[in-house]
C-alpha cells in the first residue's frame, strides 16, 4: 500500500487538463482498485468516473483522499458494482476475481491492470488506463511529464543518504523492486541492496 501511494503521489501533480472524451468512450466508469482509482481520477473527464473503491478514501493507503471524497465509494462486490450500471469497470489483478468474473458474465466490460513492479510498468499503466477511458492523448501527455520529472530527479546530485524500507517482521525490499527504484530515483542508497538482498528479504536491525 505504501509503495502504491508513493507512486500515485509522484503522479498527482501531473493530472492534465482534459478534453471531452470521444463519442465511443465509456461514460459510466467504476474503479475497484486503489491504483486504478487514482489513475482514473487523474485521467477521466468530469462525470466519466462514477465510483472509486473504499481504499481511495483511506489516508494510510491513498495519496488522493481529498479527491476521492467527490466520488461514491464501492467495496468491490459484484452486485454493488453492477447496480451502478457501469459501461467500464477498472480492476487490478488482485481485485476480487469472483466479482470481476461475475461482472463479465453479466456483460460488463472489465479491464484489469497488473500491479506495477518497475517505473516502466507505471508508464505502461498510465497509458493503459488512458486507452480504456478514451483519454489516450491526456495519458500520453501525463506519461511524458512523468518521465521528464523522473529524469530530472535522477539527474540531481546524489543525496548521500541511506534508507531501508521495513515491513512486518523485518522484511525489506532491494534495488530490483519498484520500491528500490523509487528510493534510487529520489537519491537514496538502499541499505537492503547493500546487504546483498537485491529483490528483498529479512534485514535485521
């Protein structure tokens, strides 16, 4: 959840001014996943997104709590989402699969976004959600500005600071993870990678 919030915080300043969606673009979009919530809030035209997941309002998980307050929330139940009469549902690969399968059987279009494991995946996710919403130009512009801002961060002098990301029971993430790429882009040396744990592992204090 923390890494998702960090990525969406990086993106939050990139939301473009949006043109009207194309005539065949979805008009009643429901998001059932935190990452698609936040990308949809940044890319959807006014009135196009009609519901976000309850996690979008969770200040521990979400970087866009205030924005999410403008949308009705859903809890990912198929019946709840179906009654909203969506013409597009955005979900993640870890979203309730029984719910997304039932929605598809009921004739609802469901687009699933895989979790980002690298900065390249973040770029691809922006474009994927933009295509689904019929907001390709806005998504392309947002992705380009994300890359430009990321390049500027990476070009800055190294801070000389060291950091480690700690999770339950002392688990930490190395440099071959999205979290590690975030740390490196921000100019931090990854203590976990220095300990020889490139992907992740248990790091005693």
